[in-house]
C-alpha cells in the first residue's frame, strides 16, 4: 500500500533559487526527486506553483527556469552558471522573485511505499541578492508536509537566508516518520 503526501512550501522575502534535492548520515534510495529539467527539456511546473512563469529575469511574483543567470536586477543579483546538483550538466533551477506577501511557491505529491519508515523532505536554496543592494527582508521559507487526509507529517522554517558575497546553497528540510493511514 502506498501513501501519498502533499507538500507545500511557502515563502516571503527576496529573490532566491530553489533546487530540487538534511540528514548527514546515510540515506536510502530517494522515494521521489523533483528537478526542473534541462536546457533542452525544461519541466512544466505551472500547476505546482502560484507564481507566474517568466522568460529570463523574473519580476515580483514570477519565476523562471534557468541553467545560468547573469545581470538580473541591474546587476544586484549574483551570477550563477549552474544548478546545485553535482554532475547535472545543463540542469535547470527555479529562479524566483518572491511575491510581496507569503504565497505558495511549490506544492506536489509523493508516493510513500513503506509503513513506519523514516523519510526526509529537503530542498536547496540560495539568496541571489548581493549584500547591500536590497532593502527587503531576506527569504524565509515555511514548509509543510502532510498526508492527503490532512495529517501533519513535518513542518518547519528555513530561518533567514542571508545575502552573501557569492551565492551559497543552503539545504532546508526535515526528517519524519510516516505511517500508512
């Protein structure tokens, strides 16, 4: 029997990247992996987000799927020439210019196959804003993992993702134990 879960990510703040991939120990084979495609075949995630798709550098409340980014926001954002995933040549990342109010960044479902099993929900983010160029708050992600029936499996926040002199990826997420309903 498989259990499907519903995953919500909420966000506020400055422009950031989201790249699909918390534990420091040994993890098993991923149950689900979400990526954003490649330069040749970008993913269609329009049904997974409340943000609007944009070409190139996104405006407020928009996102784009990129394999590299440069000269956005009149040079106030970092240049990034690859996604976070090692060895993923031409892999895409989701570049988001956050909406001015908290909103659904990404939601999706995953099938969990085993009863009473430990799982990890995680994602990688980077604040793209160069230090001293933006007056808006740093990104702070809230995430919720719940069963399709609404039972809470995990939740948390990233805390503030600060501006850095060069883009640095931060892994955010939580481990949880799922029992099939």
